[in-house]
């Protein structure tokens, strides 16, 4: 998984019962971010994964650019009751950052992207602890130990009380060559900062980030290191 975050960031690790000692194995690195799924291997430039401790870590949540009290540790959340009754949604909101229309349009965009490219992109808008937590893995069928399909991206949107970068990416191994580490650093730095959210709104932060990802994965090379310009046409994003 890709982790992005400032060195001031302190990892708050939610562990599976009896395995909280896995917290000591997780290091603070450059632009550390949220990890929901742990199925990717170590990659370069200071980004790391925890394949060897899949059984012990099921959810990592970090608060970017904010150092909470040392004793603050997030409790495990497993709330299937917060999942939508409708199956197959690409966008889930337990915190309404997007309007109903925006969420539908984004869901359609991501359905078309998966159909045309094979890349699965999912979005979870939450405000911890108001989150499905562990239950999201089964709903989206992602991040499982024996899973071979690793062409997925999960964007977790959480404001952390207005004290951190709102865009938290979890990226499967099958994506890292198309969208390398530097892309995620630049993407979160462009659209996820508190300044950007204050000036433009969190809905545009999420929309522009997702459209940038879709544009890159639909490009002729299916490769990006720089964030595309805003205002991509609907046709270029796979929508009519």
C-alpha cells in the first residue's frame, strides 16, 4: 500500500484482537496516509507495506500534519450496519462530503473506468469513528490475503477535524507502475490540503482527485507522474 504523510504525522493503528504489538513495526515516513487494506509489498522511495502482518493489521489510520496525544489510539471499527443496502456501489458515504448527484456521477465514472481498463477505484467518505471499518473489505472484496486482483485504488476521505490532508490513498501492487509514488504525493499535495479544501470545498477536492486518477489510467500510456490539469472532458473520462 502506498503511505503518504509528513514526518510530524503519528500513526494511529487499529489492530486485530491480541495483535496490537504490530503497531511498533509501522514507521512514520514521508507523507504517511490511511491504509485500509494490506496486500501490497514494499516499494521504493520510503513507501512500505505490511504483507507479512496481514493477520495483525487490518486498518491503519493516520492524522496528517497533526500530532495527537501519545495515548490517543483509534479503536477498531467493524460496522457493517453503516454499509449501504445496495450492493456494488463504488462510492460510499458515511459522511456526506458529496451531494447525491456528485456521488452518482462519480460512481458512473468509476464503473466505466473499471469496465474499460480493469482498474477498480473506490471512494469512502467518512469521519472516524463513523465508518464501516473492517466491514468495507468484504463489501468491496478488496485487500484479502489470497486475492490475485491487485489493480485497485481506495480513496478514504476524512477531515480529521480539519487538522490533516483529507485524501488518503490505498493502492494495490497492480497500480504502482501506472501511478508511481511521486504521483500520489503530488495529487494529495494539490487537492488534499486544508488550504485547498477551505478555498474550494471538500467536494471539489474529492472530485478533482478522482478525475485526475481516471484521466491518467485512461491515457494512451496509462502512466502519470504529474497531476493532469483540471476540467477534463466527460468523454475523456469515459462518460457521454
